C-alpha cells in the first residue's frame, strides 16, 4: 500500500463511519491503530508526509456549523506523529484550527498525547 492509498483510506467516509461507532477513545484508537493503512504509514520512517497531510486537513473547513469532516483522519495522523519530531507542531496545527465543537476525536487524542 502506498502513502497515497493509505491517506485516501484514512480520509474516507467509510473509515470515519467505522471509527465513529467507537464508545470511547481506547476503542477508537484500537480500531485506528489496527487498520492496514495506519500500519502502512506507521512503518514508514519519514513522517513528514503525514504531517503535511495533517496540516492540509486541519485547515479545511467544510461546514462551520458541524464537526470537521476530517476529524477521524486528523486524529489518526496525530497518533502517527506522537513521539516524533512532528508531535508538538501537529498538536499546535490542530489547536490553531480548533473552534469549539469542530474536533471530537482529534481533541481527545491531543489530550492523551
């Protein structure tokens, strides 16, 4: 699986729908971290493409009245960047685009990190 294929899958409505049935952060993380696209990106030594993708998604606002459509993917990318040189920059990027109610999973992942 290529990085682009992994990004496409993690950003899909299908993946988000499956992840969003989680009853809590632990279940969410178990689902996300166990997925093939996540493992593919996790095994990559260079995490800069993940950080770059997170920045693009974090800055995208589809609907100002609803949760950010990219919340699940951004949360997955935050997990991938945890413990890397990109960790603090990733958290700051999400915080910069954090109007109340826009991030559900991403905010929880940041708090957990």
